[in-house]
């Protein structure tokens, strides 16, 4: 089965590009973005992914403001044969210049959400280390991803009013990933498996002339399964950004986290990061949350619009909820991003912290599958 990409000399296996190298049913290829105001006055998230062996292409768009409602749009379809086709119903993503510029459009629909947004890169693409997680003898996650920092311009329309998005005030993080991870309907059959623990923390931050990034996957004792941190140049204009990688990423020797949780929950109230370089003193960063976004608004652990789940030939849906009126220990509410103010003793930055903590995690004091932090 051929598609347009097969006309380029980019093949990695003897198969056409539409044929993943793995037959794992959970193979995926995902484009994800966030956008948020530097004053914390709004946040929006964007996601679109194809699951070749599940035959699904789905997407979501969601917006939240402080002390307001989170509005969500979802759509899903049978995956097209053409892998360059990135449209599901009224939503589409157009790559105008790879790793530089992209357009995201959500046409008018029943949700009351719509957007016309332009992403403009401000860093080169930054490849993260390969992320592989195991459950017994099976790889349950095996992914490559790259991050890219940038800016947004355009308009977001919500049931509560329009948001004018300007490059000078709206930060952007792009996350491209592909490989295998658990998505869609749970697998059935075989011997029962005990639920596993999962600690994830992801912190891309903007500073005056550079960015920093930290990624953690921990085991139940706090052991490092994946741990990485880096800094990279931040360019003032898109035209200055190199076409691919710029060779100026500084990767840390180690990185550590310390999380203080809101009592009775697994939601971070304060996060401290120690970036430990190959030479020199550690850099201590403190992150203070400003605005919370529930990741179920993009399908993560959503009871109905779970990523990769078959919804039919073409389906759209929407919902609105109050983030401040949720049971934060319910499984679908554990995965969040928070816009954070960052301080390191010599300067101030802004960014997001994404977290999901499920099951026991000794450094956090969690001993059960869904217990909350003690007061």
C-alpha cells in the first residue's frame, strides 16, 4: 500500500512507508501541541494521531481559562490510506514547512470551539532519548520523540468568547512522537495482569535566551526508568531557526525532581528540578503552577474518547467541565498539564509541567493505587 511519501528516498525498511516496522496493534504516530499565555490567562491543547494497525485517525482540541470551564472537541475516523492526510471532520493540521511552520484549523462545529492558528518555531527540533518501558517481558512503550519550542498566532473561538493569540504573548510546545504505546480499548484474553505503577513528569520551560527540558519516568521505588534533561538555544525569529537540529543542545549528566502535592490529591502544588551538568554546579529550578489543564480534554484516559479507540467511520463529539469541580483521584483526572512560573535564582521563565502518577511511588509517599498526598 503506497502513499505520497513513498516518492521520497526516506525508506527505512523494504516495506512501503504505510507499513509500520512493527506489527504491534498499538503502533502510533502522533502530533501534539500546546499553547499558553505568558500571564497564564489561557491554555489550549491540540492532538492528532494515526494508529495504523487499529485503522484509526483521531484528534482533539481543548481550551481552558483561569476559574473557567474547559471546553473540548473530539473527532475520530477510519484512518485514510494516505498518511499525509491529516484531517478528521472539521479539524486539520497542515505542515507548511517541516520543523518550522504549521497551521491548525478547526472549522465551526457543534462544540462552539473553532480556531485558525499558526505555529512558528523558535528552537531547532530537539530529539529526546528513546523511551522504552517494560511490563514483564513485553515492551509496553517504545517511542522516539522530539520537542520543539515556538510561538502561536491566530484566533481561538470558545463558547465563552474569542481569544486573540499573538506571537509575543503565546508560547508553544510541539511534541512529535511515534512507536508503540498503550492506546485504544484495553486488550483482553490471557492471564490477568496486575496494574502497574506509573510516574511521569515532563517539563519544557522557556527562559530569556534558551529553553530547558526535563523528562522522567519512575518505577514504584522511584528508580529511574527514563531520565533526561537538556538546554538549547532560543531564537528570536523563525528565520533564524536551523532547518533540523542545530548541534547546540547541552544534555545534562543527571536530573532530579522533588514534588510537593496538594493535600488529598496527586496534583503537584510545587515542583523543584535539579539539572546536573557534566561539569559545574547543579541548576536548581522551582516551578509554581498558575493554570491547570486536564489532559482528558485531549483523549488521555478519557472514558469515551480514549486515544486510538474505534468510534466509527467518522464521529465527532464535545464536552465541557469545570476543572475545579472534579475528583482529582479519579483515573481519568490524574493526567494534567499546568502552566508554571519558573525561577532558578538568577532569572524567571515560564513553561508547563505535565504529570501522571498512578499506583505506588515511594518518593511521593503513595502506597496504594490511588491514594492522595497526606496533609
